C-alpha cells in the first residue's frame, strides 16, 4: 500500500533533522566559531537544490522505480554505478546514525548497558519496521512529527534563559577557507535523507511535484531555522571554545539545567527522546530504501538480505571501534568521501539532461 | 512462521533487557556530591573534599547535616578514586552546585587545567555550577560544616551567612570560561561561619589577587547589571536599586566606561531638595566615589598585568579587525588602554521622606 502525499512530506521533514542534530554545534563551532550560520544557510540552499532535482527527475518517470528511472535515462552501466553509490551512502549514514544514537542512549540513559546491546535493540526495531508496509512509515511519521516539533520548541524555551548572546561575537570574521571547511562539514551529513527520496517517491499515492517543491521549500526553511537556533543557543550558553570541546553540547546544557527546579528534573531526557524518535525515523527510512533497492533489483533476495545485514553489522563494528568523539572526527574528516552525497542528485540530473539533449539532436 | 520468529525475537530481547536491568546502578550506590573543594596540601598532594547533604531520615540531635568525604592523590582522578574507595560508592557530580577552589591549587595553572578538563570530560557535569575561591584549608571547611544542621538544596547559599545571595558576585562555570583571559570568582572565608568575603582575580586559569567586599561592589558596578546594593559615602547612605554598565571605545585604545545607577537615598547630611536641584550634591559625591574606586580597581589590576574589566575581550568581540591589528603589531591593549569612567545617576526618592 502506498503512502499519501502528506505522509511523504512529513516523513522527510522529520528525516531531515536526524543525523548529527546534536553534534552539529560542536563540529561547526570547531571549524568556524560562531560563523557557522553562513555554512548552514549555504548547505540548506544546496540541499533544496538537491530536493528539486530529485523530485524533477522522478516526476519525469511516473510509475517507475528509481532503478528503472536511472536505467531508462542513463543506460545500464551508469544506472548501476549511481544506484550503487546511493546505496553505499545510505549504508554509511545508517551505521553512523545507529552508532551516534546508541552512544547517546548509552551515555545519558542506560549507562550500565554495553553499546552493542543497545545497538541490537535499535537495529531489531528498525529492521522489524523495514519489513512492514511503506504505509506504516507514513503513519509513524505523521504521529511523531507533531511531538518532535513541539518538543524541539519546548526545549528551546527551556534553555534560552541561560543564553548570553554576546558570546556569539565576533561574527563574520572567518576566512573563506574556514567557511568552506564548515560547509563541507555540514553538507557531509545534514539533509542526508535527500538521497532516500527517489526510492520512496514511487511509493507515494498521486505524487504531486508542485506541491512537494513548495512544501520542501518551507520544510527546509523550518529545519534551517531550528538548526540555527540550536547552534546559536549552544554557543551563547557555552561559548565557542567550550562548545567545540563537547560532543553533545545541547545535551550537556539540558543536563546542567536540571537544578532549576522546573516541572521535572531531567530535561535532557526530553531532548534524547526527541532525538531517538528522529533517528528512528531516519534509520527506518534509510534501511527501508536499502530493502526496496534489493527487492527491485535482486532475484535471489534472501542472499542479498543476508549479505546486506552482514555488511551493516560489519560497518557498525567498524564504527564501534573507537569512542564516539573519535568516530565523529573520523567521519567528518573523511567528509570528502561522504560529502558527494549531496552532489549525487545533481550529477544524475545533469547527466539525464545531457543525454536528453543529445537524443533530441539526433 | 516469519511472524512467529519476529515475536520470539522481540520476547527474547525484552526478557534479556529485564534481566540486564538488575545490574543497574541504584541511588544507594552513588555518592551525590553537591559541593566539591579542591586544593593541594602541605605534602604536595591534591586533596578534594566531596560534600553532600545528608538524607532527612538520618537527622539525629546535634549531628551535622552534611556528609563529607576526602580524597587524596597525585591527580584529580586519584582523588575521585580515593574518595570512592572510602565510600564504596561512585562519586556522582550531576547535582554539583558549588566548586570551591583552594589557594594552592589555584596557583598552579597545570592543576587548574586538569581540574576543569576532568569536569568537562564527565558527561554528567553541571556547567552552571557556581565557582568559588578560598584562602582557607579544607580542614577549616570540614570543621565548620560539621557544626551545621541546615542542609538545603540551595547549599552554598545556606552556609554563607549574613549576605543575601542577591548581592553576591556569583559566577557559573560556563560564565568564567567565556569571560576572557581574566575572570573573577567570589572569595569565601571560614571563621565561625563560611562567609562571602570579596573576590579573587584569575588570569589564564591561575590565581592572581584577592579583593575585599568594597571592591566587589565596584567590580559588580563596572562589569555587570546589579540589583539592590548598599553604598555609603561620607554624607549619605544609598541603596542602588539597579545598575547597568556600558563599555565603549572612543578612539584607538581609549575607552569610556559608563555606569548607570538608579538609586534611593536612605540618609543624607546634605540639605537635599530634589524638586529644586535633583539632589545634585548627593549625586556628585556618589559619582565621584564610584569613579574613583573604579579607577583604583582597574589600575590595581593593571599593575599585576591583569585585565579585570576584560577590555581585550571587548576589543575582540566588538572591534575584531583592530584587535587583530594590535595583536599582529604587538600592541599591548591593556597597558596602552586609557579608560574614562562616567557615572550617570538617577535618584528616585527624597531623603527627607525617611
């Protein structure tokens, strides 16, 4: 059963938040102090461009799966290459997301549990959902969206009292290279759900291109605003130096806020629950895309499923090798590998246009 | 078959989670430190005292309501481990309200860095912890605390007598980290009680100098927005309802510090007729006194090469290009700073009303 247009929109609105939501202030302030707002704006513009080209591309082939759309437009060799690149990126993002969220749960909620144990539970939930209908995702996204949105605003209201906005100064003093580095860092993971879009679009009931483009313009603006608010609040409370030293700056602030005697003690749990929901939706969408990719291309599905999951476990083990700070650094330092994800939709669309023109000339 | 497998899988996980949960830490296994004192003793060892209010059930007669545990070691981690061995519990700093730094540890930049780094590495550390300085030894605090019977969640506010918390210089950890190379924290002394007794100036995370309570008021007027502070001049007693400040750069390294006061006159020897002259004599006397004390404080700190009003930080924040130019050309901003202090007072009530 297909998902509705509204469910599709809310699903990706939520998924755009997920990856590195909590580590963003830390990494960005390490690269370009308080000037990261510029990097966030640039990344959001690039991401919206990627959303537009993805939607345009898929709208050209209504009723086709992503693979068949690629096959029809680019030919078999290029289609396989790009399809593989999409899946590799989805796998990396999925394992990184799993490691991050499980580490957060392990550090702040279930201190006594080993990380692999939490990962197993998280994976089992995600994989369980993966074998459910696409409609189930839509329903979950629709239910969780409002909770997530309200709690993110509530969290902002709770921590804004401690902000010293003069800590943001000096602003706009970074060099071009620092802005570039910051943009590379943010564009290596923010809005990474965009590469899952072409896999889900064929499963949307009466997909409306115009509506989607309008909605995602607003959605990305909202996501950007919340990213900026969190970034500004983290720096204005902790300062750029301290913020860049902490892996999960927002949680540290929420945890410190526990002495304020307001309604309940552990504010950070509210933030963590929100992040768990976000990560759950993100990871479910990504793993569903991988499953859809296997379903539509592989004849011997079982072998592919098994090898896919073995690969995931191997990647998770790889990500578990070091502590989360080191993993995060490795991930971001290898941004030149993960960064092209945002360029994939652009490249596919550009090649599609070139091929189309050539065909028209002939 | 597939559904059955999934159900079995979930059931197995739920059961294993339930069993695993029995190993979880309970509240009885942790020692909740609300206040930590850190210093270096005569033997050169780091000494840390972890203070925790006792649970209400254990109140008995004149027994102290504070529980203290002391850890000794060559490093901060050693101290924590030593205290944990004594208590048989894990020291939990998630509810830490106050960190009191002793004179000996404050003199060592290396140890101060180690202390702060330890807290920052702890995922439960409260970044809004109040930071204090003391000249007294840890044993002095211990003796005084054991005579106390008043444990509250306000902890340090409850043990510091005779000084309403509103008039404290209160600095949280996240504030001192962002204050610049120089920061100031309240000074506590132990006599019969633990008292608030001025403030200590730090530079590059190392203790520089202490100041008394009068200087604290001057510092607060020059650096913060304050409420309800008393000030006495030769001819009047005044309560400053609210004060605010603004630092501006007028030219190159010339700065103007303006302090805005909104004050009530409690008592005066002047014949203050507000309707005619707005209490001009009182104003002049008050403004001169504050200006003089601000100059004195600034020059006193400058003599030890400390930027008490964080002029360099101000330059970095608001005049970044010039700040970088000065840095590149080797201009010493602090020593070449020419500061002008102005006090703008608004007297609200006629003294004759009292």
